[in-house]
C-alpha cells in the first residue's frame, strides 16, 4: 500500500489507516483484512513519530526511512523471491531470508 494513500488530500497532520484509506474499489477488496489494516496502522504510527521528530507535515516525512523502519520490524514490503517457510517457526526463517 503506497504511503500516500494514508495521508488525506490537503492534510498536513492527519493520517488514516484501515478501511478509510484512499483506494479504488478493487484495491480495497485486497487490503481490508486485519493483517493489512494492522500494517497500515503501524506505518501511519511510525510516520507520526517521524513527523513529530522532524517537526514536519505528513507529506514531508522521509518515506525511505519509513520503509527501512518497517522492514526492520519485520514488515514484508516486497514480494519475496523465494518460497515461504511454512513450518511451525518458519516466520523466523522468512524474516532472515528476506534480508539476503
């Protein structure tokens, strides 16, 4: 989900996450489940922190830094180029493999 969809048009200090983000009808269909909405909330929260730290508006944050922070926290922001480990503790391996 692109960062810009979390910032309402004309807003300087507001973020939205979950089902109220900006998207087409088709895009909403794939992004309205709990996992995706929680990820959007995490991204919006980190963006707020960065905005407060830099004393800047929602559209002026460093999106590359936001992506790095989300990745460091285990967010998968790109489609992996390897099959996921679906074993009991496979999520740990998936995080390690994505950093290669």
